[in-house]
């Protein structure tokens, strides 16, 4: 039995989509779908929703989800998870950060992340997937990652990395594999505690990417390749994409 738990950060005051966790996705709220998908993972012994809002607390009560309230002033989802883990007083080996905006996250991907975390010497394990289109490559909401030969992250960016010198950008994907970062993390528990003690770093603030705080402080982040389908909900349009996907695949 893996000694791993999952914590789902759920913040009400999203800039681009206020109240996002409570958005209706074909009869279920977004946070309910994320919670139910996470519950299906076999390698997770406990799933908790970490929220800063009493409206989401009420939804957790409605669906019977374990939850914990966190400080609304926390600067990132990982800070929220670190505080929740501290409040829980749990003794997990690994803590999985399942983003609260991934309603179709495959349970198998969560199991694979935990299994990989137990079989490498990194501090954090996270999934990546190939970028297929130039539109994706140039989208600043899609985070690219550059790795070393051991699939350890060198840098994450909202710009395409690496820069391909001497080639027009519409030919970059023909000459280089680019990797999209999927914002799920499996932390060693002690690294989560370390993260919470570190102040936001310069690169983190520049790119608005919290994982750079860890890289700047020497953390080893192992990247796991996947072709799993995920649709992150950042906007109301994204929520409609999920509804369309569920309808197309006849999923409840």
C-alpha cells in the first residue's frame, strides 16, 4: 500500500472565472468531478479538498468530501496544500497536488505519478505531454518545460523553450519536441514543508509559476511523460469544452 494522500486546492476568487469550483459541468460541480476522479485512484489512501471559502465548504459537505479550510491570503495553490497538510497532521510519504480545475484527470495518471515518485530520487514528480500545435506552443497559459537527459526539469516557462535559433516559429515543432507541463505534483512530504517556508522567488514572480520557487532552491523535479487527455478549466469557455468532451464520449 502506498502511503500517499491527495489534496485538491479550490479557491473561489479566480480572476478569469470567479466561483469556478462551483461551476456546473453536466449536473455536477467542477470540484465534485475533480474529487470523484481522484477518489478512483488506487494508490491514494485519502483525498482532501483545501479551500478558503465557505461556499465551497458547503459543497464539500453536500458531496461528502473531506475538506479543510485554509487562509485566503496564501499566495499559491501549493502554499494552500502545504498549510492543509500541516493542519491535517498526517504522516504521508507523498502528497499529491491535484489541481481543482482538472475535472477529467485520469485516475491512472495519478497512480502512475505516485508509482514513479516511489521509484526515483527526486523531490517532486510531475507529468508532461507533447505539444502538438503551434497555437499551443505560443499560448502563454500553456507552460513549457526543458529537461535534462534524466527527465529532470531545468526550467519552466510561459514562453516556448528551448528557443530554436534560425528557424521560423511555425517550423519549430517539425524540428524539436516541445513539452507541455501538466500542473499536477507529487511531493515528498518534507519538500512540501520546505516549500511553505520559502518566500516567493524572483523567477516565480516573473513567470507566475510557483514550481520555479522550488527549482531556484535546488529541488529536483522529475517529469513523467504521458499522452493522457486533460482539459484544465481556466475560463467559462474551458468549462464548455469539458461538457462537449463528456457528451461526445457519452460520459456522465
